[in-house]
C-alpha cells in the first residue's frame, strides 16, 4: 500500500465526519451517496489526433468512456484513481485545486513521478469552478496532456444554463523538445529558415492551414541580433515580443475551425461558457461575435458581472461567461484569437435547424496584446478579509531571449530563493516584470486576490493565475493556509522549462 493510499483512507474518514456537518442540509444524514464509494477512473494515454488532415501522436487524460477530464457534481469529492498508460513517466497537476500538498501533482523531492504503468490515488475536497488538469513534467503539456476539470457548484444548477466547456490549446507537429531546442539555440537549424519572415507583412500568410515546417519564429531574430532589435520602435518591439513560437494549429476541444465542434443549444437559451486557456504559449482574445457575454467567474472564483464581447485570457486562466441566445436562434461562433496574430480557433453554438457557415481560421486583422483591461475590471464576490500583511515579498521577472533563459530575480529554478512563509500569515507578493515579455504567473496550493496592478491598488479577482505584462507589475495577496512547498511559476511552458519558477515554502512543514 502506498502512503497516498493510506492517506486516502484517513482522509476519507475525516471527510465523512465533515460531510455530516457541512452537507446536512443538502443530503440526508444516512449513507454516503454511491458515487462517494467508488473512485473515478482517469488514465493518461497516448492517442492519435487528426489535425488539419494529418495524424498526430498526442496524449490525453480520459475516463474509461472516453470523456476527456472530469466533471464533478456539487458536493462530489475528488476521489480519483489515475493510471499512467502514457508510455513514459508522468505527473498530473490539478490546476485550480487546493489539495493537501502531497496530492498536488507536481514531482519533487517529496513526491515522485507516476511511473509508466503505475497508478496513483487522490482524495480531497475539490474547489468549485472551472479548472483543468495538465502534466507538470517536461514538455508533455505541449502534446496535449491536458483536460478540463469542472467542479459544479449548487448555484450553477439553479441558473438554468447549458454548460459548454472549451479547452483551448496551441499545437505543433514538431517534437516539443525540438521547439525548445530551437529557442535555446540547441537546434538552430530548425529555426534558421524563419529569419526572413519577421512579424509584419511576412507573417500574414500564416493560417491554421500552414505547414509544420516552422514551429518557432519571431524570436529567432532576437538570438541573432538583440542589439539591432533594441533600436526598433516601441510598437514593433512590443509586437515582436508577444509570441515565442509559431504553431501549426490552434485547437478548441481538439479541433480547428476547419472542422469545429458544433454544440447544439436552445433558441432563447442561456449558456455558461467554461473557457480554459490550456495553451502552452498562447494568450487568446475570446471573441463572442454577435453575442453579449457576462464574465461571472475568473479561475473558478465568482466575480462581479462584467459584460462585453471580447475578453483576454492568458495561459492557465479560466473564464466563465454567460451568454443569452436570441429567441430566433442561429449559429454563433465562440472564437479565440491569438494575441498579436490573425490565427484563431473556436466552437460554434447552433440552435436546431440553424445554418452553420464556415468560419475562417484567420481573423480580418491581427489582434493586439492581451493586456490588463479585463483584470482591472474584475472584482471578487468573496474577497479576502481585511487584515494587516505579515509577510510581503517582491520578486522580479527576469531573463530573455538571448540566451533563451527565463528567471525570477535573475535565478533559474534550482538556484531560486524560495519565498518562506508560516501558516496563518497574510502574504503579499509583488511581481515586477523587468523582462521583454508578458508572463502569466501561477501559484499552486492557494488562490490569491489581485490587490494591485501596475502599482494601482484594487480589490480585484480571486484567482490562481495573473498576467504580469511587459514593464508592468501585479501584487497578489493570500492567507497562507495550506502548508507545503508550492510552485510559483510562469505558465508559458517554455519559460517555465528554462527556469521561470520559484517556490512558496511553509516553514516547519516539510
Ligand atoms: Cu513567462
């Protein structure tokens, strides 16, 4: 019996006691429901996905019936047996969950990888909201080792909405290791053909239909001539620093706009979009087209409603958006356009009998950068209680393209200085971006409230991933209530892989 299995039995008995108190108004105080007894089964597997007419070997995280990811009902426990059939060692991070440290799903000195062919058991109280799961090992996430993790709240059921979950991803036919090697200089032959492309006019020809020859581009120029680039104008510089990698396709629930998912919806109905940016290196603008949307949750946490038709979301983030369909019905694309680019992906909401026209994989115009304009409008419905700060940290986001190494306080992970806290403290972390790219920063183990952006205080969203734009800053606050050793890292996979990660470490807990 593994230690986790032992732990699970202990936790299960503790949970039963808690359930008697906490759920007594919802459930009869008799036997636990049937679902509580049997663990849900998930497997990390290899699969073949057809992208733009070509087969690609990717990963998946699926239930025995083929469902990707998990959808838990209100009150349901995260009781899961995860089998690794990936053909290699793996570990799955439950992004958005705040489990006990040992169950977080990140390999480190205290928690091993799940060996190929082995299984791991999990048992904890899940956190309601739109979340996801993904590999936290190597570059597996780039090969789609990612899936939704939806934890429904009782209020969701009362809304009378149809739930539509969309997992966004960026996709390359290349081996992700080659992509990274191309960036770090270990494989320049793969990137050298791109130097003439640039980001301006030469880029407009790329669509979701272009070939698989050039998975990296923009910054291949940087590696040859940082000096030259520094002399370029501000807009050009900004545009060139949006994206590290040129992808072959952008996926919404595994599909491109050549063959998108068409979701049947009701005329005059209401839909709760659960949008997940699971891309490794792409920030998206969500484009609702003709529909008005209302953002009601950020990273699974309810916010004061914010209306609009276009919303930015960076890697790792989730948005819950309510949309009202018109009484006359129709077909309504829900699109996600890559920042700085024309490429987009999406799904189609269609009422019965509606004509679904083809939506092109290229928008009419390139999108600007995803910025803080939405973040600045978000206000948590359940903010942190006011109290003095016990521990305040400032970290600098550093590193760059030449060499391709991303760091925190100029230190790559491994040479990092952990942020040390004690249980019970109110902690703030100010992240100052001194590098030439934006970074979506994600903290494991606890959600935080955004309390300042670019030095301006606000009572922002409670969430687990926040954008720190180029030349910008963000301050987050949280109560240290979940002892462990928690990663704090950039959710650009390539930035994390080259070092942009530190740890929040609770004293006397490990
Ligand atoms: Cu980054």
